[in-house]
């Protein structure tokens, strides 16, 4: 529904290997274009006669051998951020590559090897993840392998590992899973918490006692390229109690199950938007262990409009504000556009209308359209309605954002079910307040 279909290309080449070629390394060239996110190679050895052959497998890129599995595998994949064991993940260079076939043992009558190369091009699509979780590397109970399996099973594409004042998780996470791990650290102080994202070892010393210490730690992490999120700022237990005037990128307005602390964070965030700040809202489950009945991975879920499932691209995309939050991986999902602009963008075309689609809604859900002037529209979803489509004029507003509220019987109250980042406007006639 919301995910773009990947652009997959495939080609198969057959190579006959004679007995006389036993012991040689035979290269099967293939060409990859610009913008490949991942590729997979499979071989099928067709034997001639009763005797069998043993063919080893590897690959080289335009500059070096990128992996070798010998006779242990008949297929492998390489992604920009992960790979089959024995193969190096990383940049997938455009140009001529080659599958390396090692003719370790070839029968008298030879054999035919069918080599299939399948590659996926980068394409913008909505991918889903949890930005705030913990593991056995701090006070969590999940191993990183368990975490990968868990988030894959619930339909997430990525997960942030933000253990308290620890960096060891960023060296230990598995690279051979379908789950992308976002390296992180929760800088945990006695006066509030921050998340550092995107670097393996953001600070050498986590201890913060003063605002000067905080500035120093952030500067150190920044110098390595880290993004900074202000976590659960209004939590009654671990809320922010230092000076608010410091360097950060995003604010975690939704932490774990929806509660009053999150409501206060969204209200504060809204005030920042009204004052003209363009501050990105994110969420995270803060999941620690399976015994937390109401704290689960992907609750809330961050939907990120990224062109690749890689850490740098995801973090760059979040920083643009191309993020929508939902209470769970199954939605509901908010898609708001204005011309060519989407959530997080600044729309400079004052003659365009704002278009809103909300998918996976339920009967009695309330969709709220909110601007710098407050709540502009409230739409109640009717029976058997699964999608909402509306549009409206910009009307001299500086931004629009959307919330979806749903009645949850288990909580016996209406709670936030989805939240979008804003679309901003630059019309000279905008009324800020």
C-alpha cells in the first residue's frame, strides 16, 4: 500500500566447465549500473553423467575481491549495509564485476554452471523502524540476534540500538540479517537523556554533570557525524532538567505507549513549530525486555521515506523531516503532500492545495488537521471506511500537520494512533499566530 515496489533486474548466464579446467578460477563478468542497493548471486551446477563436480563461489568488484565462500554456499548477497558471511558489505560500485567460479573438482564429462545475478536499484519508498531500543549491552534482556528476528517478524526494516552509555552493541550486531541496525547510544545523565545516532563510538566518556559537560559530549559526537535526539523530554522520571538551549536535531515526542508525558511533549513541540522552528518529531518504543507487556518494539513505528535501506540514508531522510509515526507497524499511515512537497518539506507554491490520504483507519477514528492556528479540521471515520482522502487550501498558514486518534478498548480511552511531521509554507502573507 505505502511501500514502492523495488526495481529488480535479473540475468542468467550458463558456463560449461571442462575437466581440463579443473583447478582454475573462471570469471563470469556482469555489469552493475549506478544506484544499486543490493545484489544476489545464485549458482546451479548441472552435472554431465553420474559423476559430480564441486564448484567454489566468490565475487570481485571493479577494484578487488569482495567475498569468497568456496564450496560452502551456492548463493550470497551483498547490500550496502550488510552481506552474507564471507562477503564485504559497503559501496556497490557501478561498473564491471565478476562472479568467480573455482573449479575445485570437475568430472570427466565436465559440468554446466548456471549463474543468476539479481540486483535491486535504489528507489524512494516508505520503510519502517524503531529508533529507541535496548539490549543485553545495557539493561535490556534481548540479545541482538533475538532483536533482529523479533523486529523482522513484526514487519520492521530497521532498529536503533541505543543502549545506555554503551557502544559495544555497535560492534556486536549481526550483519547477515534482513534487519538493518542503526548504531546508537543513549547518553543517559541524571538530568535527562539524549540519543546519538549513526556512529559506533560517539563519546569516550559519557559522564555529564554540567551544561558544559553536555556541550562537550555533543561536540565530540558531532565531530564524528552523529545525529542527536532529545529523548522523552517530559517523562516524569527521566525528563529533561538541564538548559534547553543546546545543539540537537530531533525530539522524541512519542516514547513507548501513549501517555500524558507524550501528550506534553507533542504540545511543547507544537509550540516550537508555531514559533517558527522546524523541529523533526520522532518516536521510539524504549523496549527493554519481553516482560514489559505494554512496551513493545515498533510501538511507535517511524515511517521514513528513504531511497535506500542504509543507515546514512535513513538518518539523512529523518533529518529532512520525511517521517510519519504510527502506534504500530500496521499503521494507520498518514500521507500528506502539497504539489511536489511532502512532510518535512517547505512548500513554496502558494497556489497548490494540501492533499491528505490516511490509510488503515478504523470506524470512529478521529483525523485532526492542525496548523499554526490550531485544529483546522476534525474528521470522524465512518463504518467500513479504511481510507480518508481530503484536500484544502493553504490559507496563509505556516504549517500543517496531522494526528489520528483512536479508541483502544484495552485502555478504555482514545489515544494517539498516528502523527505526521509538518509541511511548511513560505507565503509572504502567512499569519504565524
